[in-house]
C-alpha cells in the first residue's frame, strides 16, 4: 500500500491487485526467481511487439473502463493496436500550461516525489540510497548538481505517457544508458535500486530561467522503448519531448542548487513518504534567483 496526495491535500491509499502481486514478486524467493527473466530487455521488446499487433485492440475498452479514463480529453481516432491507444495524444487545452517564466512546471502527468541532493550528491528514496553519479554514470556531471533537487515523476499505467520540456532553451544530445526493466511500482523501489539498474536516457536543457535542467526518462517492466523526438536543438516550454511505449515508467528531473524551490506541499508530502499527484504543465516550484543564467 502507498499514499498519494492531490494538490488540495486529500490523501488516497493505493493498494491494487497489481500492487499486491508486485510486492509478492519482489519480497518472496519464488517471486524473485520468476521475475529474473521478466526484467530482461528481450522480454519487454517481445511484449511490445504483441501490444502493437491488431489483435491487442481487444484490451482497449476493458482498460478504459477499469481505470475510468476520460476519453474526451484525447484526440478521436480508431486505434490500430493497444500501444497506439497507450500513446494517445491529448487534445489542445486538455492540460493548463503555466507560462509565467518564474514558474517551474511538471513535464508530465504522474505521482511526484522531490528529494534534496546532499553535497555528496546522494539522496534516498524510501529505503534505497542513490547517488547522482550512479544514476548518471558520470561523477563529473553529478557534481554540477550538488545541493540541488531530484524530482521523480512515477507514471502509472493509466497516466498520460507523453512528456514535455519544462522551459525554453537549448538541448544537448541524448545520452543512453542500457539496463534492465524493473517495474517502477513502489513495491520494487522499496527493495531495489531500480533507477540505477533500469534502461534510461537523458539530456541537458540549458533553460532560460532555471539553469541547466537534466531530464531523464526511465523505462520499466514491459516498456521496451523510450521514444524521444530528436532534431531540434532549440526547444520551447510545453513542447513535446517524447513518450513511453506500454507500461508504467518514470521521468526524472535534476535541478541545480539555488535555481528552483519546490512547492511546500510537495516537499512536505515527500518528507512523509507521500507522492503528490501532478498534471503536465502545472506549477510544482518557483525560480529561486531571477538573475541567474549560465550553463554551469
């Protein structure tokens, strides 16, 4: 069971059958034995091919009913496969985008936790300790974010799976780190260093308002692809960066020290072990120093 708060402070307890099954998989010897081959990239890729087939369309209507998805928010189309439905696109105006330059926005829909990076560039998620160097596989890059914040957006299977840039600026090339595909469900995160074991990809955004923001996409169980758009070095706030194929997944932002102050409710919820439910484009923080702008 895990706790999620909305921005009004209402707290819900999530304890689905899927949560209980995954907890069993990660806490029992037999479950871990079964799990071992499932997290391999070949399994996720094979599952992805099945979900891109025409026959997978039969899964769409039951999924919509089970999760109560409001399809009026999405473009009307005849989906060719379950994955075509899973990567569905919002209609214009379905999400309110904050445009004030000092407002730091969410890049996606999801459940957010924010953690302060120590001067040694480490942070804890529940019972698991991480270092920025382990996450990025670069000590030099990690040191640039010492004292900053790590923003972890967990996308559930029912969430919108496209994500955007949080500000205008110029983007670096993408860096790909191969790995396995653990689930990003809290049942796994409590027991495994999933974010430094899973396949992931990141780029650096030299933003107009928040210094250099690192944005990382993390694949998860049965997510065989992180589908980032490429080609434009100059990007805009709210511009789509990419999407995940089927499954739960995670977007991670890392911001530099002194650049962004997270909203109080999100920090307090994170301190208490509660995720905050956020939507693409909404405010989650504020610029700390309006006069600071470098590529450091």
